[in-house]
């Protein structure tokens, strides 16, 4: 049962709203890059079971799932290199979650940062929300995930999965590797500020959707909070949301020139203010996602293509899931 298994990337994305710049720079961009580093072994699931802790309308959840799939495909996910699937299309994850729940201590779940944070943000504490880390552990362990791309604030989830794998292997198999121990791959994702300067998040209602364009995008960027510097006066660079967002879309040479515009309050002999900086930011965002926006329009018009990718992904994922579950059932005495 301890046969050599290939390195496999595993990550998920929650379908709880329209994806935004924070999602792109925090996760999606890295996911797309990893498909080239680990072709055929990059598995990404749309976590609709997890989303049920906060989304309680079926049509809304279906729409969010479809939008996530379209977004990943439009941004460059290649089904010949990466596997994209719905979490609920592989129901084996629920059975494994129960198995590892039998060896997971209550104290571990009570320490979960995500549970505490959501309660503090006013979300009603449900049993599902408390059980969330167990299902997340099963998500990783079911597919033999060995590399899990995360930010530092998500490290606890991987540590929990490691503890669950160790406890299960020790309890049911005398330490033999039935469930593979995953390792985190820390991302170097930049801090992405929202319209109000806080971290971009749906919870703060301060997001910039990925595919917004033209007049609507310019209007939204116009809402970015700035100080009250007058036109022609030097603009602050430190902790400046417009400046920090521009850095995400601009190379070092051009950013150096933009920095001079901010510090001098002028550009090409003309006054330069926040209005000009916001127009530049909107143009950068619009251009960056232009090709992806075209691919998205095609996919929106051809939902059958999206469903075909998800179905194929689920079939690949389920092959691995069934093999993992067979090992677990055998050592648990369920087979």
C-alpha cells in the first residue's frame, strides 16, 4: 500500500460570489502556472459543498459554480494539463471525511482560525461550519495531494490535514501510509487592496471583478479611496491603494516612471492627480484581461463546453478517489 505516488498539486476555490482581483493574484494566477510545472497532476476543485455553509439558495450556488469554471478556463486553465471538477461530483469525499472525523479531536476543530473568524464576522455557527476543516482535510487526502498552494494565513488547514492523515494511518494501519501526508506550497501572492484600502474581500464589499470593462470599470475605479491632495500636488506613495494596484499590472521600468509622476504631481509638464492615476489603472486592468474576457464570452455562449470539462475532470478525480477509499475501507474493516 506504500507504492510510490506522483507529486500532485491539489487546491480548491469556493463559489461564493463573483471572482475578483484578490482571487486572481492570490490563487488563480498561481494555479494556472502550476499546470505547466506539474502537467497532468494539477487538480482543482470547485468547493460547492463548502459553499453551502454560507450560500443557501440552489440557483445562486449553481450560478457561482458555473462562473468559477468559466473564469478558470477563460484565464488559461488547460484541461489537457490540469483537472477541474465540482467537489460534489465526487461524493466519495464525504465518506472519507467521516472516516477521518473518527480520529480527529474536538480540540483541533475548536482551534480553527476560519471558524473563529467567521463567527466574529456574524456568520451563524452551524455544525457544518464547525466540521469544515474535516471536509477540507478529506478534499486534500482523497486525491493524494502532495503539494497544496496556500498563503500563510491558510497554513493551518494543511497542518490539520497532516494531523488527520497521521492519526488515521496510526490508528487504522499501524503507521503505514494509507493517506498521504500533504505539504504546503507557500505562495508569494501580493497584498491586493480593495476599493477602501483594506484587503480585497467579498466580506468587505470592496472588490474589483475580474472581467469588468469600459465605462463600468472606470466608474468603479473612481471609487477607490484616496487622500485629498489637490491636482498638481505630490501624491503619497506609501499605503496608497491606487499606486499599490498599479504595481500589480506594471513592470519595474514603467512603475518607476509612474512613481515619479506621483512624487512630482506632474506628467510631461502637465498636472498629474488621482483622477489621472485612476484612469491609468482602469486602462491597465481592462487591457490585462482583454483576451480572457473574449474567451469568457465564448464560454458563456457555450455552456456545454464548460460542462464537458467538469465532467471529464470529475471522471479523472473519481478514479483516484475510489482507489484511496478502497485502501481506507480495507484497513477500517468496511470492506
